[in-house]
C-alpha cells in the first residue's frame, strides 16, 4: 500500500499511451441526448455539458499533459543543463552574464510569456510547451550549476584533465554520472509542477486549441457548467492531485535512495 | 564484559569477516591490528551491528560507545559542541569538565565545521565519554592527528578506562602506540582472527608470518641516481593569485628517473607550484618548461577516484583512445598486480576499497600511461605510518621500473628523505 504512488505513475503512463492511440470520435463526439449525464455503463465517468465522455477526455487529456510535461522538461533540461555544465566549469565573466540572464528569466511570469506567445501565434500545444519550458530553464540551471560546480573542482576531474580528456568528455564521463540522481529527482518533481502549470495555462485557455482536451481545459469547462454539473470537477481534480502527489513522492524516493 | 561468538559478515557475496570469536573482561585494552582492508573496521561495525547484516552472537553488559576515525562526520553540524556533549539535557557539569580536560574550553559554543581536525576528534571523544560507556570501540582515533593531539586523546582515554574499568577495543595501525598501551592484541588477517594473545607475547614473537611483516618497518633503499634527460625546468618562477606571488624566484630542474622532494609546511604553496606545472596557473614571471605527459597523485585518495566509475574505467583513463578495450583491460590488470590490488576487483567501485588501497589505485592510474613526470601532492599525509611505508616503497619500486621523474611534496621530512634524490626547502 505504501508504494501505491508507483502504480499511479505506471497507470498515468499507460493512460498516456492509450490516449495517444485514441481516435478523436471517442473524446470529441457529443452525445446530445445524454448531456451532463452521471456515471453509467456507456459513460464511465459521465458526460460534460456538451455530452462528451469525461473518461475518454481524461485519458486523451493525460496524453496531452504528459507530452507537454515531457517536452518542456526536455527543452529546459537541454538548455539550462548545458549552460549550467559549461558555466560551472571555470570562473569567467560569461558566468555573470548567463547567471544574470537566467535570473531575469526567473522573474518573468510564465503566464505572461504564454499570453505574449498566444497573442502572436494563437493557442497550441507547442506554445504551452515553450512557455512552460522557458519557465523551467532557471530551475534546472540553478540545480545543475550548484551540484556540478563541486564535481568540476574535484581531484578526479583534475587528473582527467591531465590525462588529456576534453571538457565535453569530462562532462559525460565524470560530471553527469555524479549528478545524475539529482537531475532525475529534479525532472520528476518538475513533471509534477508541469502538470499543475499546464492546468493553470489550460484554465486560462492558453494551453491547446479547443479540439483537444487537457486537464487544464477540462477545469475551464467545469467552471462554465459549475451550477449545472459540479460533479464534473471530481474525476479530473482527483486525477491531477494523485498524479502530482505520486511524482513528488517518487522524486523524494530517488533523493533518499542516493543520499544513503 | 563482552563475548563475541562466531561473528560473520557477508556483503555482496564477499566474506568480510569469518567466524570471529573472542571475549574480553573488564579493564581490558585490546588492540586490533592488521593490514589495510583486512576487516578491522568491519569488525567494529559488526559489533555495533548498525545495518543488521552480521550474523553470530554478541553479548555484552553495559553501554557501547563508538569513536569514529572521521570525527567530523560523526558530529552534527548544526548544534553547538556543548549541546551535543550533554545530549541536550544531560549532565552539564560533567560535559564542561570533560571539555576542559580535553582543552576545548574556548570552543564550547562553537560548531564542528569551525574547529580543526584535532579539536573535532577531541570533541567526538568528549561526546562518547559523557555517555559513560562500559565498552568503547575506537576506529583509528589517532590516525589523522598530530603528535600533541594524539597524546591528549590517548591520555584521556587511558585515564577514563582506568577509572571506570571500561573495555577499549582499539583499531590502529600505529604499532608503537599499541605496544605501549594495550594488554591484548587481536591480529586480523583476511577477515579471520589469526592471533589473539597478550601484547608482550605478540610483539616478542608473532606466531604468523603476516604478524611478523606487520611489525617490521619496510626498509627503503635510495635509488641509484641514474638520471636521464631533463624533463621539466622552472626558471626564476613567481607564482600566485591576483598578481600576488605566493612563490618567488623558484628554479629547479627535474630529469627522468629522478625524484625531487618539495619540503614545506602546509599552506606554503606546494600545491600552487603543482598548479603552475600542470598549466592551470600562469606564472607571474619566469618560465616553466614542461613535458606534456604529466600525471598527478593527490592527498585525498578517495576524492581522486570518481565514485561512479569502476576501477577498470578509472585506471584506464590516461590510456586515451589508442588501445582496444581488451588491451586496456590487460594493461590495467598488469598495473594493478604491481600495486597489489587483486585483479578480480577491477569491476568494483572505489567505495569498496579501504583508504590505503585507494591510494594504490591512484598510483597505478598515474603510472599506467608511462608518464614523464608524476606530481605527488602530500600523498602519504592522510595515511598511517604502516600504509605510508608501503606507499613509499611502491612509488620507489615503480619509479625504478618506469624511470619516471617524480616531484614529491610533503611536510614530512622523513618521507621526503627516504625517496628523493634532492630536496628543495620552501
């Protein structure tokens, strides 16, 4: 029972896979006779105020949320992580420039970034990925910068330099294996934050266009039909809470396993 | 009174301890001696049995205490020393008295990170003695201490043992100290007790060959001075940081097959010279002509090995991309045999080796690519006298074999003199 978070994470990824393969009529077709219906055999979690199946929308939503989370983490990890690994190597003036830029990025609200991008390009999944990704760059930069700095200064890196390894070789052989668990734990926790961030953006209608459901946009739908059908909030809300909780719990587990 | 019966410890299919049985009475001071990596520390840890992996029966009356070699890690960093000595609520008077006796009066309100290594060990000792243990396990308490601190710690321990009839089980490499203070000796070899007798008898005539080896200091004959080409030249070099020279007007040559000793107290700039030779630091004035093929051995052997890599990867790193994987493996096995590490352990990680073994691996790593010059920075300072002699002999042997130039920096004049051909005093 105490490892239930693992099963929740596995279930999330399974639902992501199913969601990826799900034909659009399952989650977009409107059953006009059964609008705002409650739980039944035809509609496992009922339907929303337009008669769309909530269960399938949640599954498709988990796919969208997962794609947004994974892609934004990949973007920020690549940019922030690479900059951090390079900048932690030596004391150069570039370090101040980059750190200053990262700090400015950090105080820039993600909603503002999303608003600007949506105003220019219109809402799409790419916009959500980029704005959450930009929001995460400073987090990864700081975590990786601080943890890799001490590794760069260690004796085994000094002797690797003497042996003629290039800085990129040293990065992959010595630095990354020693901070790998920190990166992994941070990725896991960022995934949980990405789910919540996406919900925030989706709620404001900044996440994906209206043909695709995400957990955030479903929350927006809840608000529109709040007085007719308040029950609609429960499945999405519970799914979101359980998933974020499980990912945070799992990240703690990674940290504890490696700090022994 | 403590009785240990058939104590065994097996971790990752490796038998660290096997059928250890002994008993001790009140007031006994037992010295545990043996080679590095033979299982001395494992024995102490198994008696406490923190991780519950040891099997066998251990019976004792009273309280156990455990004094770690690394005192800093055994003291919580966020509490004042005095708070920890009396466990927050204990007898404050006794705590103050203990700290006073150990010369820590001025550091009562200090924190562990702010005091020196010797003071940390004394603080750790005060914490242990305040709990008034009946059996005290000591894991090389004096290995990292200088002469003065060693005397203080030993004196306090002995007076406590005499006063309370406490059993001391004392792991150490320092044979002279063991002969002086203990009344029984346990000699551990390969995880088993090879001898458990009176101290006098052990030091008079040990019954096993290993025991005899343990008692004999390793004699080091100086290399015949057959010098080759000049490898590295320093001419009127000034080195320092932010244009403030730490080293001024230093000139010397190093030739192949020669060992140059750099003698000076810590903090005088030995590491700065090395950074200059390695090319990490540009000289303020003067010239450094150096070879490209340089390796370095560090004081902190464990910190010089990447904890995530296997010994095979670590040692083969200087070889570069010239060799195939199989050739690399053969070369690593060859050099590990020379430094006395078993070849079956090449896939182990550094944390599975003892401190002295780590230094051997570092030495093997430095010699494997047959470099022109090896920089040795205080490589024996963190080691006990037994390991120190072994390492010096190893360096001496390998140098004769590979005809390498060595710059050996230390604050230990005896060590420098035993292997270097010329000594530079800073």
